[in-house]
C-alpha cells in the first residue's frame, strides 16, 4: 500500500487544505510550489501519487505531466491534475497526455481523499 503523496501546487490555502485532509487520513504528504523543481523532486522522493496543478510558476503542470509520461520510471505514476473551473482546454490536453484523474478547484474533502485512495489502490 502506497502512502506518500506529493502535492505540487502554488496556492498556499489549497496546499494546506490538501495536506490537512490527507495527513488526517494517515498519508505522508510532501509539498512543492515551483513547477521548475517538480521532476527532480519526484525522482528523489518517489511518491506513490502526485497531485499536480496545471498552472504553476517555473513550469506548467502540463509540461511536467508530459515529462513524467515520457520517462519509463514515471510513466505509470498516478497523477491527479487540479484545474480551475473553466479550464476545459487544459483538462482535455492533460487527458490526452495521460493524466490519471482530474479534479476542479474548488473540491470537497471527500472528493480529494477518495481520488487519492483510488489512485493509490487503497
């Protein structure tokens, strides 16, 4: 059973909410707010699930997703993409690139927890 989630999100309130929800459920949660550091952080921390915002400083979530799917070591890593309401084009592009699941912001506590559990197979 996997239990490490890496949250790559630059909005502090969203990071805090996700971290609280998951840690309360027993998950180990790491966070990152800069897309430019994402690939190295994923390789070094080896999370079981990545929660990835589409719009990030440094590098977009879509660029990060493309790099993850192009690398044999991370091609099957579960990635939950966070999109703001109204970002239909980004969502379609992320789906084409192989995102495991999507969630629009704002989201409910139950929704985020259920998605992470499903992606981790627990």
